[in-house]
């Protein structure tokens, strides 16, 4: 079985409500985008694509942008409730297609997020939460967000960490917007690495050793920059500032980076996949495709990810872990 743990969907009521609540400029962009990706919202199209691949099932997550970008605190909470209800209904109605779904929570309303997490997990049976970074320009290591990490650690279910930069994140200070798609092609892997670093230096894994965070796009820049992580923090440890910072941690930062989980979303790059699996280890990598946001209507990312995994220099046992066993354990399937 191939359990795709990081793909995206737009449910009907949720999409209608988010278009009403989003700022007009953003709403028009989202409406136009949805029309071009029918697999995102049309189940018949989605199922036809899924049927192209043997023993293929999905864990559902709502599509970007984050709730807190779409609406204020109370409306974002209502959006979360609508989306979570609809995803739970899909899992109940199509268990042979969708083996689980992950809850959306409003990070601009932490009290509401905690209550919705309880409801989504205990009443709806959802199997984790999706969180975006940065959170409207704020880092996830802000003390306001600590209760979210504490609660999900208590549930022993995963956080799915998704980057959230948009085109308004300029590439250079003298500019107003990102150019030539830099904001997501390179910005998203950076955002993931930055969020991971802030959580590591916050001591999140010392606070909650069983915390499980699945990083999108195979941990972003982290696997490729392993040597820089080691050497950079070795040098920092020799400075006065570094000693006060790193002495708070029980381990070298490099060890904490390897405690994250990562998905196989490399857009089909075998070299990147090899690098990531080598860094995190087969026990920490889960199969995911980013369906349906490819350039061919939804099947390309699934096909390319399976092709890359077939070429991976790993044992059949390790590939089985990546395809299904790790997901079963993490999501308690």
C-alpha cells in the first residue's frame, strides 16, 4: 500500500466560506486558481487519478493558504470547523480512498485552536494537525504557540509543517514582491529549514521528546546543508553567545534536526530523495506527493514520486517503511 500523507484538497463548504472571508484581492486569486485544478475539489477527477496507481490511498489536508491569512481569529476558527467536519465526512464515506485526515487549526486564535484540536481528534477522529510557517510573519517558537505543541505531543499524533511564504515576501529589501517564482521554488525550502531551526533552538524536543513533526518537501534545505549545520553550530559553541544559547540544549543541534520526520515531496528528484533519506533515515521518512499541484493536472507528482522511490538505493524493507509502515505508526492507522 502507498499511503500519501501530504496531499491537498478543497472541500465545498470550506472553499465557499474562505472565498467570502478572504480579502478581495486574495479571494479573486484563489477562485481563479481553483478552476485550473479540478482534482483539488472534484472527487470524480481525483478518483480517476488515484485509480492510475495500484494500492494508492491518501491522508487528507486542506490546501494552502493558512486559515490565519484568510480570516480573523473567530472567522478562522469557524473555517477550521467547517473544513474539519467535511474532511471527517470524506474519510467516513470513502475509507478505501482516504484512510485519515489531518485537522486545520487557527494559529491566530490559540485558545480556539486548542479546543478545535480536541474536537477534531476526539469527536471527528482526525489524526494530527497541519501548521504553517511563518504564521503571518511570526516564528513558531513564540511562547504563544507552546500550548499547541504541548497538546499535540499529549495526543502523540503528528504535526504536518507546511511553508507559507507568498509572493509578497520580496527577494531583496529594495523590492516589494518576489520575482520569477523565487518565493516558493527557493523560499519554501528555506522557510521549512528556518522553522525547524527555531524549534530546535527553542528546545522543543527537550520539552516534548515524543513530538512528531513531519516536514514538507523532505525537510527543505536541511538535508543538503547537513555539513553547514554541524560546522556552523560547532563554531557558534566556541563563542560566548553560542555557549549561553547551546548550553540550554541537551544535545548538539544537529541531533535534533534528525528527530524531525520528512516526506518524499522532491518533485521527482531522485538525488534529493537520496540525500533526504540518508539524512533522516528510512524510519523518519513518509511517502507524500503534494497532489494535485503539478503541471499536468494531478497525476504527475504521484507518478514522479513513485518513480524516484523505485530508483532509491534502499532495501525493500526500508521502502515499505516509507510507503506505509511509518504512516501507519504515526497516524495510528
